[in-house]
């Protein structure tokens, strides 16, 4: 079993913003691999009676080559992503090394893909939240670059930048980036981390 988590912020206001690239990638991966529609994750109460508790994550699950794959989109807002990931990991009794997190990265050139494991958050608040809640950084991450190529960002403008939508020129390139990332996710599930890193970390 693998848990694939795309990071982003919930709600129409944030759709197609740079910070929601993780959501867009897992949506595309789910569509390409015939996952069912996303639904709110519900935590079943122990014993008899009581109602299932709705948890702040949208999930979809299916099997790929007889392996159960769960895709999740935390609805806790980016900075508290770890709360949702912790709940999901505990509910599915999932070890951190079977977790794959997909997220935007302002330190990486736009369109570049970097697959890493057991590394610090490097300032990404959603990733840091996951590390804090799980108590480990020993999970796989797909860093997807959003750093602009044409101008330099000032530190004070970073938050505003990531919450804006991609430009028309960026959107043209983004289709290929999303497709390539989806192929990398599929490869890591079928052929493992080392081979996928060798193929995509170029």
C-alpha cells in the first residue's frame, strides 16, 4: 500500500494557483489511472454504534498492479497539511517510507522535477507540518519547480507569488510537466525509488 498526498489549499479561490500544483498533479494522476471520484475520508468509530467522523482529506483509492494506492488531498490548508497526513497514516497503519508527497517548490526552476527522500522541508510550510506531525522526514517527496525564469523574487513577495495563478505562458508548459510527473509517480510505484530518481532527477 502507498499513500500519495498532493499538497494545496482547499476551495475555488485557490484552484490553479502555484501553491496548488500538488492538487493538480494528483488529480491528473487519478484521472489517467481510472481512480474513482474523490470523497471525504471518514474515520469509522470503534465498536458498534455512532457515526463515522468526516476528516479533512479528500481521498480516492484503487489498485495498480494488485497494489493498493490511496491518493489524498488534505483540506486543512497548506500550513496544517500534517494534521491530515497523520490521521490518514494512523488510520491505514502506514509507515512513513510508504508516503509520497507531491508539492510545489519555489527554490526549483519552473518545470523541473526533483525526487528526494529523508530531506528537510527547506522552508516549505506544508512539508514542515508533515514532518512535525509524523516526527520524521523519512518519506518520499516530489518537488515540482515553480521558480520564475524571467525575474527575481524578493523574500517579502514569495507568499503573494505562490498564491497567484500561473501565467498563460507557464500553463502551456505546465501540461507537459504534470504529465511527466504523473509518469514518474507511476514508475516509482512499479519500479522503485532508485530507478525513478535516476530517470527523472536529471
